[in-house]
C-alpha cells in the first residue's frame, strides 16, 4: 500500500502540490489526472523522491520513503516516463538490464530476466534484444520502456504519461497490455495522465487534481455519478457521462443469465466488451438484445438494451 | 563507394609518409630542383624518422594533458557547486587559445628552460579550448528526459556520468580532441625555435640556409601527419557511434 500523507511542494511562493493525501491499495492501479500545471507529475516524483517534498510524507507498505538513500529507493520502484527515456547508446537488452545491473544481479539472472520481460511485452527476444532504440517504432520503444521499469522486479510502478507519445490505436493496445501485466504481476501502479478516458480505463481509483490540490479520489463510477467539485464534473465530461458510465462496465459483469429459448439471430458480443460497445453494436444492427460469449465462444448470458440503459442511469 | 575511396586515400597518404621517413634519400630526385646548387636535397643534420617520432610524441603528450584537464574542467562546471566556476574556466581556456603559442614559449623558456617543456606548455594551453567547449556542448546536449530516467532508475551521480552523460557526449569530445590534435601538429613546429626535437627543425634549417627543399619536406611531413591524426580520430569516432 502507498500512503500519501499531507504531501506539499513549494518553490518559493509557488505551491505546486498543496497538502495532498490519499492511499493506493496494493495490487491496484491508481491514476492521477489533471490539466498541465496541476502538480500531478510533481506528486508522482515525490513518491520516488526525484522531488523532495516541502511537507508531508510517503509510506510504501508502512515504510517512509525518506528513510533510505534516494538512489537505493528508486531501484525498488519502477519508473516509466513519456517518450520512454531509453538510452540511445545502449541496446534494448542493455536498456532493460539497467536496474538489475545496478542491483548487482549475476549476469545469468540478468539475461534470463531480460528475455522474460521481452516475452512478457510481446517482443521477440531474438529479434529485439540487440537492436538500438532508434531502430524501433514508437509502440515498441514504449514497451521497452515499460520492460525496463519492471526489470528490477519492483512492487511499485510509477508511470508519468507513459502513453502520451503514442497514436490512439497503439495507445489503446498499450493500455490493455498494462492492465494485463498489472494483473499478472500483482504490482501497485500509480499512473499520471491528462486523459480522463485513459484514467477511467486503467484506474481502480482516480485522483483528480487541479492547481496543486486533490479535488477527489474515488472509483471512476463515483466520479461520474457523484462529483464533489464542479471541476471534477467538467473534467469527466457532462455531455456524455452516461456513455462513460457504460464504458466502465464489461458485458460479462452485466450479462443476465438466460436459459430461455435460444436467441437465434441475436448479435454476439465479447464478454470483455464494455456496455458502451455493446450498445453501439445493438444500435448499429438495429437489434434489442445481444448474446454475450466468452473467450472460448461459449454463450454466458444475454443483454437486453433496457438492461444496458439501466447501467447508465444517474444514481 | 566514396567510403572506399576515402579508405584507399588514407592508406596511400600513410604509406607515402612512412616511405619518405623510412628512406628519405630515395626521394632526393624529387626535392633536388628546389635545393640551391651544391646544397643537399634531403635534410642531413638529423634522422627524419626520429624527428617525426619526437614531433608526434610531443603533440600526443600535450593533447593527452589538454584532454584530461579540459574534460575534467567541463565536467566540474556542469555539476553541483562547479557551475559558478563556468565563467572563470571559460575565460582561462579562451585565454589559452588567444595567447599566441610563440608568446607562451617566450614566457615559458625563462621559467622551465629550453627543450620540450616550454613547447609542451604552449601546445597544452593552445589545445584546451576545442576540447573544453565540445565537452560542455556534449554534456549539455544530453536530453533532460534521459537524465531523469537515469536518476529515476536509481543511478547515482557517478553512474549517471559514466553510464549516460559521457558516452552520449563522447562523439563531440572526440571531435574536440581531433581538432586540437590537428592544429597542434602544425603549431608544434615552432617548438624547434626553443630546441625541442621535431619536424620544425627541418623547416627552420631550410629557412636559415635558404633551402626550399628542406622547407617543403618539413612542411609536407607535418601536414601529412596532421591529416593522418585527424583521420585516425575520425575512425575512432565512427567506431563508437
């Protein structure tokens, strides 16, 4: 668990982060979202002490991060930034091996770890290990950046706009990969972004910041249905908040078991699709009901348009 | 294609210089038309090969000293408390470049005597500027995002310097060394006025005895050596890229 307690950062008269407190549960993703200048990056950088707080403290699993030298602390915390920050003079394998080398792992373990991470991020070790960053596409560079951040086997991963430089299609894929990796490794992630959709997609909890202050820290659905501040409502977007709410629930979670007569020609939707996607599909096809099928192609319930609409209603 | 031509040209220049230094007498017919009647066509008051070797040694020693001091100074003024010494360091290094090497010799001789020492001092001071400025530029050109990534992963100051900043600045640093070396091969000829061994001796002997053949062979050997040193460092730069 990461506890942020009364954290502030002042530069002279300028308060960049103003008395922020929240807790990130272990093995979850928390997203800090805000406009530029909201202090979100500074907040993130106080967790691994790239910025020293003016007041307050950060505890990771109950231990104050100020208790050990910053460079040793940082080797235990993964850090991925926008534009990846890969070392141009080192190969992909050498880049990924950075933290294990700093930690003094034996050569054999480093090699195994590099191969493991390349596999995890779906980069063929044979093809990519010896390449230099400039030989990779933007999406591949970003994945190597994540692999490098994970190399030291950290329990905590900090990400500062990690997908900011990617085009929308690759970005969506990178977000899915991050979710899968986070679940698989059981790590705690704190991610900073200015993109509310990204925050909703990734965050179990989302912290909305403005002008250095934390306005609200809640589940995405709560931010939509019960915003505590007009700015939060503006950030989450009022005009399409019902659709946003729908996008937070998966077809699997909303599906109604049905053992009635077969639905015959009802369109099939994937269990992982969001209700927003299911609704769009139904509107497109002019249907009123969809069959939800799981990864193995087995029907696991159905969704009527009225069920879907109920999920998007103000609570 | 142009690369092969370059490589062939370099080897040819090297071969020509080595052949001339190894057996200069063989080239006598080439230089004879320039020598005054009855005077020798090839420098005969010393061994050309050993003069060239001494010349090369003094230039390389000076370049090594310049590199150590200039790179060290540039690294010092780009971190922590050293930053405030940047204007002073820059003024010193600039002074080394603007102060004529001949004047340095004139000042140094009464202090350290005749021979190699005053020449070394003059070349050392003259060679600082390009290395210092290039190192500074190379270090400053490191993208801040990279340095932040390096710190964020837990590198300490030394690890960041050796692992990220210096390797990234290396092509520019080498360019400075290259410039400094090439310029000093020529400048080193004036060392012969204060009795340092070198190819300048041949040129001065030619000037004193009005022997254009001596002047030409001393000048040619010096020029070829400068070109070859320049190319040698260029080769190194390409290797590390």
